[in-house]
C-alpha cells in the first residue's frame, strides 16, 4: 500500500504490456498509481492483481469522458500509454485509431491541465523516423520525422501539439520508445523479437521480410524504468523535451535477430521473403536520454531472447499462440 501523501500518478493503459511494468516501477518509487484501462485483451486476472497491490483501477475506455474524469481525480502526474498500438492494429481500424490516439489524447491533455496535473508523459515511438535516407548513421531526437503509418502519424501529431503549445501548467515529456520486447504479465507475441523467438521455439517456419532493415529495440522492463526516470528528474531537465528510449548498440536488422535466436535454440526454419508493405528502415541514437536523464537500459536483446525461451519452456503463457497475446487478430 502507498503512503497517504504519496503522489497520485495516473497510468492510462496501465493493465497493458508496458502498463503493468510501469505501474510496478511507480509503486517502487513511492507513487500511488491509478490505472485507467478498458481491459480490452481480457486482463481481468491481472487487473485483480493490481488491485490486490493497492492500485486504484478505473475500468473504462480512454474515449469515455466520465472514465477520464474519475481517473484524473486528485492526480498529480499522468503517464499516457493508452492507445491503439502498432501499425497493424491502427490499419485494421483507422477510425478507432484516430479516436483513441488523437481525439481522446487531446481530451485527456486538456482535462489533465484543468485538473491541476503537473507532469504529463506521452508514450511515443521511434517509428516516427520512418525510412531514413542513410540508416547507417543513427538518428537523434532532432532528426527529420518521416512517419509511414497511421500509428506513427498520430504520435507525431500529438508530440508536436504537446511540445509546441501544451496547456498552461502542464509539463510534458515525450518518450519515443524503441520497439519493445521481453516477458511481461500481459504478454505480447506480435512484437518482432517475441514473435520470432516463439516461432522458432515452436519449430515452425518463420517468414522474414525486410531482413536488412534496421530497428532499435528496448526491453519492456527498461521502458518502464525510463518512465520512472522522467518522473524522478527535475521539471527543467525533462519537461518540454523528447527522448529516444533505448540503447544505440541495440539496433538490429531482422536477419541479426534470427541469428541471435538461432544461437540459443536449434529448432525452426527461416525463409526470407520479399514484401513491400513495411518500408521502415531506421537506426536510432540514444545519447540524450543517457546524458540528460542518466538512463541506460539494463537488458539486451540476446538476454531477452533467453528470458522468452525459458518462459516458453516453463509454459508461463498458457497457449503462446492464443489471440489474447496479440493486439490485433
């Protein structure tokens, strides 16, 4: 249980893949977390565990004004994770993606400011960089944004609004997360490292496209630590800023990921196929977050692969191919 004077921090999407690790970090840091989550992926058991840990849970959709009002009551900080996450999920329902990622986000920004919230952390993405002219040179936060998907477009638009004119009194920080991976309570197997590892572990044939394209990766537990690092940093250091979240030496091509997984499991087969629908190609630098927030991820992709394989061997996820482990069918 949190102390009576602990800062109340709202985590939208706090029962999700990143949300639960973030809430756990906040509890460790002495916050009193409030979670707003629609439990879209059937996380009732995880929600019950959060409540048992003393977390105040508002079951509701971020698009619902009443749910937002209930969740914002008495809150000092907001960590806004709730979104239609990822390119496939946004492409599957563009109207919902805009309603959640744009309209609901704008509403909660305005309502948070009106409620006296001070710190506002917005979960963004390195997908904002799109396809780089020269992916051999890591791009930093001042680089050109070239979103190639609706998901990234919504994130870029909110970033610009927050950093260019946040409501008075609100101190925003935008975190451009590298592609997440790793074991978490609400497991996802529609993320590259997690999916590739599961497919080869299960002795399936893994079709890989765009194997030479670069992406950065960060463990979900480290992403949660980055959120905590922002809240533990002074406003004049983290406020009004955007940070890439990851490690520069954790940029990989898909072909590299395959080799890293194969080094730890001999099963499965890989076929490299040609497809044109995902032209993103970007290598990202993460010096700013290390320099200004003192944040460096602890985990590496090879360690994360080993963690996933061990959890699969232990049958920690039930059926790892169950639809609940995906954000879109």
